[in-house]
C-alpha cells in the first residue's frame, strides 16, 4: 500500500539576495507500514529527552531518485579527505632535472552522506545504508565526484569517527563547509529517523522544530534545524552551492530556509521566523537547496 497525504507539495526558495532554496515532495515509491516501530520510537523520545515532545509518530522512508537536473556541478574530479589535494609531479629520465615538492591544490566538490539504521534498536531501519551507497554511486558516476571527497557515515564503518553519532555528523558538516569558496559544490545526504520538538525559540511558524536522529540520539540528543542552519547554511559564500537531500520524517523545513514554493499554486510563500527578535537564517551570499522526503507534518516509511 502506498503512503499518501492530503498535504500540498512544496518547494522552498529564498528570493532574497542570499539565494536560499528548499523543496520537499512526496515519495512515489511503494511503502510498507511500520506503526509499531514508529510508536516505540516516539515513546522513547518522550521519556528520555527532557523538555522535548514529539507531535507525531515517526517512520522513515527512502527517496531514491534524484534528478540530474538538480545538480549543476563543476568538472573538477580530484580531492582528498581535506579541502586541499596534492598535485603530482611528472617523472623524467634526466637525473639533472629538479622537481619541486608537491604543492597544495584546492578542489571544489565535497559530500557528506549519512545512513543511520539504528541496528540495535526496536525502531531500526533496513534501507538507509543502501540509500547511502546508491547516493555515493550517483555522485561518483553521474556528477564526477572523486571518491576521496565523499565522507560516508554509517554504523558499518570501521573508523570510529565515521559512525553517525551526533558529534561525528556535526563535525563532518563543519568539514563540508569549511573554507568554502566560489565555485564549490557541496552535498549533504541524510537517510534516517526525523522527529519534531517544541519550538522554544519561537522561530517556527507551526511551533515545532524539525530534528534529525543520529544513532546515539537517545543519549546525546537530536540535531535541530536551528543547528543545521547555523552549521551549513550560514557559512555559504557567494558562488557556493549546497544541495541537502534529507530522507526522513518531518523534514520539510529541516534547514530552516526562508521561502517556500507552493507547487500547486505556483507562488513563493514566506517562511521567515515569526519571532520578535531578528534571527539569522540566510547564507553569506551562497545558494542552499534542500530536497525533503515529506513536509514538516508528514511521515515517511521504509520501503518494502
């Protein structure tokens, strides 16, 4: 049975000079119901996180088709794990020729891909790691991302720094946008659970913050939309493009971007914070695009 919704499809865009864009749409894949898992997850959240309440049951789905037109990326094809790579010097048969040491060389494609399966929990997910593998393959084969510039976080990684804990995810996001420059193409992909929590800063129109659930969220807490906005939206300089693809429940405004595109009416709608105090939600001149599995008030499910 396919999951359906009465809610409108939205896209989001910041029409201000800061150029922030975000969209969220329904997944058209066949979905499998998992209400028991959902109920348990929300009960755990309510009982373990002080001052936070989840408004709806949470199930997570997969959005597996990303249109090639969504990415307008450069043709650079080399990078290492840092922001700087090393250019290689050519060899020569003449022993008298001197070759200088390798010089730093900067590349402009980076990606952080997170697939959280919560393997040891009752609310575990089955498809998130496959989603991450598919996204990595898409970036490498279709958009020519060098494998060295893609940081993958799953529970199957041997490196402890690549387990999708709250700390590791935030550290990877800081790496993603660090020292970004004009021409950079950045990608953040997340497949896992998402929830809503009461908005204590009064910067949400519906009164709820959207969150992502790292593997250790019961102990360390969730990653809030406010944190994502300040971490990967604020630093985007002019000429830098970020694509965020978030496959989780309640993910419609997960980056807190400023404008919503109403697909049915064909108009841009204001999503600016309603708080009395001015709050920063925009980039530093760059472009932020967010594609979400569903709206803030919706849920998604694991594929059958």
